[in-house]
């Protein structure tokens, strides 16, 4: 990496054609420690690699000569119609990557009609996103107790967020070797308008275990989630579910959808990849129960594969941050546009005129996993 960082661009150079191009470019715009924070994962980072490799193992079987003149990318669930199934995953601390942070990201998402999930650890107040934009959800990290968590939920309700997404797979930070080796720390004084950058630990007494009597003591349980569901009229989704049994419990307590995710490989290394988990969980929930996939999406063919395996929509994370880093809102918009156009062309070449038509018939069954 160069020691001389480039300022964010005001236009898109012609050599940026793919999400991979943006990843290569973004490296030159960030300090080395921030780059490793963004790109790194838990322990040996095998989950990060597997998230990507799992898509390579899935092979497509196209159909031809269908009438596609009425084709579109709309998807429908949770009482909403989305123009396309490419959503922006919740990522906190976005000032690390661009001074305009979530203001830039949300502007790009709104222009491209991409549903955005605003992180609890946003540097931008949830009030600052366009109140009339229908494509925005709020991602909630449990705040260690019910009332503090409910307060954040109430703020999201008041500012017209359409759903609440509770992240459940990181009650404790994963062991991130790469991040630790470069001594990454959030900048002192970075503002998080809705919560501290780190949820305060319980006071440990003599003999207390630092893990099990620390963060795990204030981690949510199924009872807490069930209580929160009862407090709101908004649909509540869980993010980070990988096990079919957890999907069944979530369904039973009133959860309205799941985001199948292993947190981008940043928490528990060697966990099953989201696309693998999706295939299993879809068999344990009703067909109309929304499942979204988060992790490993880099091409329009990946979006198609996820929908064919049972997803209603997909989330991207690092790719749009690469766009934000390179060119602010313009970069985020370009990343979404690239992926959307790739997905549209994949749909056309696969012979599918709508997202409803995308199913396992287009997947070579013997080839995956």
C-alpha cells in the first residue's frame, strides 16, 4: 500500500467496471490500519474466503426463447414492493471511509432505489435520512437492556423506518488477528449519535469470568427478542441466523423475516457460509417467509444464485464501502448500478422475466456444496 493517500474522486474513471475494480482502487484511499479493519475477518479468515468460494461452486443452467419483453427486477415482501433485490447491509463507523459517511451512502441508495439498513453505530443521525424515502430499515444492536433497546426502536418508528433488524450473531466481538496486528482503534472522539461506539461492560467482581460475566451477561435472549417484537407495529427481522432450528424459533415468536449472515466472516471463523445456510433454512420455513442473504455477493450472477436458492433479496457490505471510499455517494451509486445491471443481464440470459421465476430449476443440483 502507498503511504500517499488519494483524495476521494469527483468523477468515475473508465477503468472502474466491476466491484473487484472498486476493491483494488479503494486500497489507495485508506490508511493501512483502516484497510485491514474493513477487509479483515475473524481468526484465519476462512469464512471470508468461503463466503466467496461458495458462489463459485454453484453452476447455472439457462433457459432460452422465453418472452422477456415485460421483464423487471421487482420483489415483494413485508408489505413492500422493492424495485430490485439489492440492499445495503448495515455498516457502522462510515466516517472511517468518507467524511460524508452515511449521508453519502443513503443519498446513493435513495437515487438507485436500494433499500438501506442503517447501523446502530452510524455516524449520521437516523433523523438525517430522508423521512419520505420508503426504502430504509434500522439495524438494532441490543443495548444491554430492554429499555435502552426500545428507545432506539421508538426513534426508528418516529422517523418512518419500515422495519427493525436485530443483529444476533455478535454478542461478543470476534477475534480479529489482522485488525489486532495493526493495532486498529476507532478515532478518539468519533461521534455516534445513538449509542456509544462500544456498549459498556458490566462491572466484574472478583472471580467473575471476563467473557461469560462480561458481554455475555448483557446479551439478548429469545425472551428479550420476543418482548421487543411485542412492542412495535413494525416487522422485526433477525440478522445473523445460520441454523434451521433458530429459524424455527424465530418464526414461532413472531419474527417476520431473517437475514442469513455470518457477519461477513468477522465474528466466528469457519462458520457455514450464508448461501449454504440459506439452502437449509429455506426447507424449514414457509415459502412466503422472507429470507435475505448477506455475504459473498460480488456479481450479478451471485444475486441470481441467491434468489434461486430461496432468498427474497441480498445485501452487500464491503463492495459499497469500497465505492464510498473511492468516490463518496457517486461511488456507492455506481457500485449498486454495476451489480443491478449485471443482475438484469443475468436474468435475461437465464430466460427469466421476473424475480418470481428464479428458482432451483436454474441451478445444476449436483454442483453445489
